[in-house]
C-alpha cells in the first residue's frame, strides 16, 4: 500500500481518538462507551479514509457504500468519523448526550447524516445488512455493505441466523467486520461465553475470512481488498478495548465509564 | 385485474383469509406494485405461496426457520425501496421476533408488512404454542405500526392491496381457517382506519374484528328474534382505531360490546375501553374474547365454545348484560 495513504489514515485515526476522548469528557457524569469506541478507531479511519465511496454532499446517492454499525455503542469513534467526513457538523457533534439531541449513546438511523442503521439493541444490524446486501443484488446496485459487529455481540442468536443467510444468498457484496477486542461488559469473552475460533466458525458458515491486527492500517486496507467472488467476506479484527489510553486498555471497567478531568488530561497527553 | 364480485367472494371464502391473501391478492399486489417482495420463515407452501413462487421466483425469499432474521432482512430490503410482506404464524412473528418488530418496524419505521397467519385459535390441535391470543396487545403497544384485521377472505384481499399502497409498517392479522364465513356478499369500500357499520339499527353496538364479525352478525340475528336490536361494526383497523365510530356508538347505545378472537386483555376491547375511559360519560362495555388462561387444545368449534364465542353464546352474554342494564335504577350504584 501507498505509504502516504497509510500516513494519512494514521493521522485520521489520531484525530478520531482525540475527538472520541473529548466527546466522552464532555458527556460528563452521563459517561460514554469508551472501551469499545476506542477499539474501532483504526477500523473506522481505514474504512472511511481508504475504502468506501460515500459523499456527505450526496449521502443518498443510490450506489453509496452502506456502513451498518450494529455495534451501536461505538458512537465515540463512529460519530467522530462522521464529523471528520462532513456528515455531522461540529455543533451536532457537540450536542452528544445532551437533552433531546439526535446523538445519544447509540446511533439512530439518519441517512442524510450518514447513519444507515439504528443501533443499540445488539445483534440487530447484521440481519438488516443482509437485507441491504440482498437489495443491492436485486436492484443491480454497485454498493458494498460493511457491517460492524462486536465479539460480545456474537453471543446473540440472531447474529448466527444472519451469518447462515449471508452465504446462503451468496452475498459477496457484504463485508462483516468483527471488533474482536476480547472483552464484554462482564469481562473476558472466553469466560463469559466462549465462542472459540471466530475465523473457523465464519469459514464454516461459508464466509471468506481474514484475521488482522485491527489497529494496523496496512493490514486493514489489505483485508478490505482481499475478497473472493461468490462468498461473503469477513474480517476478524483483533483489537484492544480502550486502545490508545494506557489506563483503559484491556480493562472491562472502561466499557462504559465517566472520565474525570484528571483522567481526560492524562489520556490526551498520551496521544 | 381482480374482479370484486359475489362469485369470487364465494370462491375466496373457501380458501380462507390466508388462502385469499397469498393465493389471490398477492398477484394483484405485484401487478400494481412492481417492487414487492414476499418473505417467509419456512411456511411458503403452508401459506399457499406455491403459485406465487412459480410465477415470481425473483420476488420471493425463504429465510428458513428464523423469524428474527426474516424481519431484519425485510427491514434492510424495505429501507432500500422494496415493499416487503413477511409472513409466518402470527404467534411466532409477534412473539419470537417481538423485539425485531419493535426495532425494525416501530422504531426504524421500515415499510414492512408482517402477515400473521393462524391468529387467534385457528391452529386448533397444534396447541397453545401456535395460538396468537396476545398479539394485538403486544403489537398495539409499539409506536408506528398500523394493525389490520380482516373480517373475511374478501376483506383479506382488500387489506393486502391497502397495505401495499400504505407507506409504513403494518401488522396484518389473519384469523379463521378454510371456508372462512362470508361477511361481505357484495363489493364495498375499504379504507384503513375507517370502521364499517354493517347493521345500523339498534341500541346495542357490537364492535367486532376478524372472524368474530361474522359471529356477531349471527348473534345479532338471534338477539333480534328476542326483540333486541344490535348494530354490528367491523373494526378492521385496530390501530389507529376509528374513534369517531366509538364516539357515535357511545352516544347512541345503551350497551357496547367488543368481540375478538384474542384475549380480553389489550386487544380490541382494551383499545375501546382505553378510549372510552377518557370520555366524560360512557356507556358500559362488555368485553368478549378469549379467557385469560391457556386451555387445552381442541378443534376450532370446541375452542370457540370454551371461550363463549359461538353466536348463541355471544347472544346469551349480551342479553344477560343488556337485561341487567335495563333493570338498573338510575343512581343505584352511586
């Protein structure tokens, strides 16, 4: 991959991490989903900065790529990237977790603002993405569908119903990204409900699956490009919950938490 | 182009509501709306969709026994411009995938029409797992979902066409089995949200929905023989309910009755009771329907009888209440 592009995406990721921390701090006592927001920063930066075709000036263009965020609590990095690409203006972003704002702890569908799906209740976005991918085939549209799900979210039965149907309908216009940060609310995913080898399971369900370091831009770019015809595509992104802030990394307590000003300053100083 | 005449109504009634919906109406729906898709959760043949699949294989998807996934896929298709009809038994679509209904249809307002077949007691010897007696209460509490409940096989055809034209989520509740009794012998106008008063004279008003419209008409005949006149109103739209129709009945009746093949909690009777309770003066409401319990399985007639939903029983219960009201001295309860 072009070194310049990689640098650009890395710099975008740094911005997203900063914005995410500022949003979380501004949310004050309401707290925010820090851990799972920060684990997806590089995925969002790569997707929006180097993979998808989408234009904030024409968000409903029929062939725009559909990003469907099923893991709806990753709004810190998700809203930050939408802000970077002009879908959400600064004022809207600043309204995060204020009374009556459109931006709360989970995303709500608003296509003009680049939000395809209402997240929040886990597991529901992947089935929806299957429908959007099917519609792409039926309507002869060139868009790709990117569904972002969490590893803990894979505990939900509907996720496996959806995995089954992706291969059944030959949805090679679908890429599923699993944010495999190894932690869910109550702790280690292998201890809460061990899902074993996700790549092997996805392959058994008929996917073409790539495993990558979900914070490595180069690997992510390659993974997004490395697809085969006739099969749905999955990327198991090995990530770190709370990535980029030393005292949050791999700590389940930072799944949803309040950031003090001391902690905020320390977190920002590490960026 | 479908012909709405008495000959066809007789043919359609033999097919039942499910048969007229998926064996007749869907072809007209596809003629009028090219972007229709029909999805099922492994009940294509049981629903009578075989002819449709043969004729329009590109407009049909079987999602397997996965109701939740079916509604997710339906929603994705709908938000990309399809008019989606998703069907399985009413019990499963309203309960197994209840949260999906709330999320994709209610919250996201996806243009999906769910068609619950075998609602009420129609699943007979399959037992309580397959009965839908709480579905109206469940779906009614979710914002943004219109609920349609046709009275007979002809109205099921009209409901299919109206739902396809209507932009928004709809729950279509199909009751009864084959040989669905005919309510409408001649063509008539159907409009979502507008109740239809079938018999107009009387100081009793019966609000009925689904198969119970027919039984109410039969009950009204029995009452008439005993000198009581009952108006019968077909509430084919449970939500939004026609409040003008209730207001009118409240003004001109001594007794209001609701009859449904659904629990007496939260369905048609519940809807009417909620509305009436906010009116300054209201007429007593007798709510007839399925008792608040799981009973043993049986054939359709047996189940109706157990729940006092046969015409003779309906007439008896109405008469009993009506007589009590007539005997009541004004102010005795104060």
